[in-house]
């Protein structure tokens, strides 16, 4: 009988310890992917994936140079297939699959904001 009680106590302690103490090597960090930015012919191209929102949702880019937003879609049928940039009066429908470039000119040091056509999925670019 003592052996059964000791076994139960040890089991409860082990199970309780496994639940209470997280293992650092198994925690998943939810980090935002970095934007793919390249300079081609003096223009800064910021690549944004559009599907179920925009990836990355926040990007950092260089102010003071011509900039193109390159939206990539792949079987995108949600509202992120419609891009709205209110500050520039831009409203652009994207194809379900493909690439669409939107020239936003030279941006000053600022936070540039856009969203899907319904305003559900925002994105921003921090021009520095």
C-alpha cells in the first residue's frame, strides 16, 4: 500500500512539474518576418506578401529615395487582395496570383500606412 501511495505522489509531482515549468528550448517566438528590400536602378523595392493580411506587417526602409511597393499574391482571395493607401488616394486590386508594383515616390522620414480594402489588415513602413 505504501508503494502505491509513493508512486501516486511521485507521478503527481512529475506531471505537475511538467505543466508548471516551461522548457525554454520548446518555446516558439512569434517574430515578425523582415521585409525583403532591394535597390534596383536607384529605386527601393519593398516586397510584401498579401494573403490573409500582409507579411511583413511592419517594415523599415530608407527615406528620401524612390520607392516601389511590390505586392506578391499566391492564391489570394481574401480582402488583402485589395490594397488601400489613403494618404496617396491609392486603391489597387491585386490579381489572385502574381506580382503588382505600386510606385509611392520619394517618402520623407515618416510612418507610411496602408491596409486592405476593408481596413481589416493594416501594414506600415517606417521610413528612416
